[in-house]
C-alpha cells in the first residue's frame, strides 16, 4: 500500500485545524464579550482546564467505553457475517428472517433498554449488547448484498466445473463480498461507539466502573458544563479515532485483496 505524501497529508489536516482554531477563537470572544456565565457556556480555557483535571478519569472512561464498543463491534461482525452466509444460501430463510432484523434496527434503543436491564442487569454486558445490536444491521445488509452480487459468468464457471455449494461460498461469494463487508464494518464501528456511549445512559451505570456516557450524564445533571464539554470532546475524539483505525484496516485488507483501485471496489 502506497503511503500518502506529505503534501496530501497537509492538505487533509491543515484546513480542518485552521477552521477549528477559528471556531475556538470566536467561541472565546463571544464568552468574554457577552459575559456568558460558566454554567451556560464555559470558555475554551475552562474546558481545557477541566480536560486536564479529569484526564485520568477520562482515560479510564475511554478504556471502559472502548472495551464495550470493541466487544460489541466484534460480536456484530461475526454474527452478522454468519447470518449473511446463511441468507446467501437460502432465499426462503432470507425472506423469513430479514424483516425481523429490519424491525430490530428500527426499534429505538430506549424502548428495549428496560428489557436489557431486566434480563442482564446494569453494567458492562448490557452496554456490549446495546453496541452489538446497533452495529449488527450494517454488517448483515452489506455482507448479504456482497455475497449475492457476484459475477454471473464466474458463477457459471464454478457450476460447469461441478463446484460444491461450500466451494462456491468460500471461493467465489466470500472473496467477492470482502469490499462490502469492509464497508459495513466501517459503518458498524461508528454505530458500536455510539451504542456503547448511549447505552451507558440507560444500562451502563455502575458504582465502580463507568464510561463516557455515564460521565456525560453525571456532569450534565450537576450543571458542570466545563466537564461536560470535556467529556463530549473526548467522546468525539474517541469516535473519530475508532473510525480511522477501522478505515485503515479496511484499506489495508482491500489493497492486499485486490490489484485494482480500492475506490472502485467499495
């Protein structure tokens, strides 16, 4: 895989950083000029101070939330791919089961949170379950579509050579579906992070271990907006970093899987 040039890296990073600096400057000016109270809108300096003061607490929260998001993402990736394999082998099974996964995706997580709490209680396992539920559908839909959208000529070639159903699945369908699975994984990784943070609002409270979602809820309830902003910014950085890592892994896999341009395979 060819490494990006220094010029391309600068073109991708400098404009967002300049815009961020302008936003922070305008933010600071508005707070100082209009005399906005701290409990309404803290200044960037106050948010930075809160971020520095709560650094250790935020680090532990990121590890807790990240562990739940990773477990939920891996679970959704494995389960979604396995179900997609089954759907690709049976039209009847696909027609019978697919609507229920659509239904599961459309149900708000706040509606099923009470059931999750009753069955699994508050804590880490419930947060993982919420993250897995939100991350499952993109994997399932993309993998199923990728397994079904194969070259008809290649399919006929396999059939002419008396290939078994398993050979067609693992030597034709699965290699053709890798770009679709990677695309679903990128979407699923972001949803898993969102699911782990949002899930902590409803099912992740604990007296000994808590993540970013719990910190956001607690600081908001206590009107500590400087700490709330610090937790929100940390959640944003964590989500962007997670997406970037999955995107890098997907690009690496696709660059080794195909000789052609990656953009045309996704």
